[in-house]
C-alpha cells in the first residue's frame, strides 16, 4: 500500500426499507480533521478521470455510494518510502469503503461496469476557483506506469 493511503470499511445498515451507510463521522480517526467541503461527481460507464494531483496539502477522501470505480494512485513524491509504486482500489457497490488519498500523489479513477457511478469526495481544502490547486496529466501518459485497461484486483 502506498504510504499515507488508508482504506476504511463502511458499515451498511440494511432492512426491509433499504439501507443507510455512514460516510463521514468526526469520531473516525480515518479523516484528517473536518472536511473543508464536499462534492460528488457522476461518471458514465467506462469513463476515466485521470490523472491529477494537488500541491497545497490537500487530502481527498473518496466514497462511492452508487456504481463501482477503480481508483489508481501513483506515488512519485520525493522521499516517500513507496516512491514509484502504483496501487489500485475498487470501491463502491459490493465493496463499500472510504479511501484516503494523499493529494500530492497522482490519482484518478475509472467507472467499472455498465452503470453510472457516483463518487463523493471530502477534501481537506476548499476549491479555489481563481487559482485551482491541480496539476493534470492525460490518463494514458507515459509518465505514470499504469494501464487503465488492466483488470482490477479486488
């Protein structure tokens, strides 16, 4: 596992009405303080949203309540004990987890299956519309040793 990445199992409380899953609690040690904001994105089947990273200390916390995604993380941080490593995590329906992503690692995700996927993020920094904290690369860059078509390991 890449240094500073963490995974938390989410408890699904189900009954005859449906289900309830907690996605953030202030008493969980998993999150880095309170989130600065929250947002969700909806992605169509097969869509790849990669690669990007942050330089101002942001940490992302992903939860996928609907659909399923494969999250890729590449560590090229100077001095990191896992520099050069790539990890993938499949999260969402059938595998409810929260994923802590150090923002200074390259990261992105691909929607799996034949349905849309909803990803919720609880980042530690506010999005700055005037000066966004994002560096981007195309999903098929040669700078990151990862092929999004590789089947996921769960």
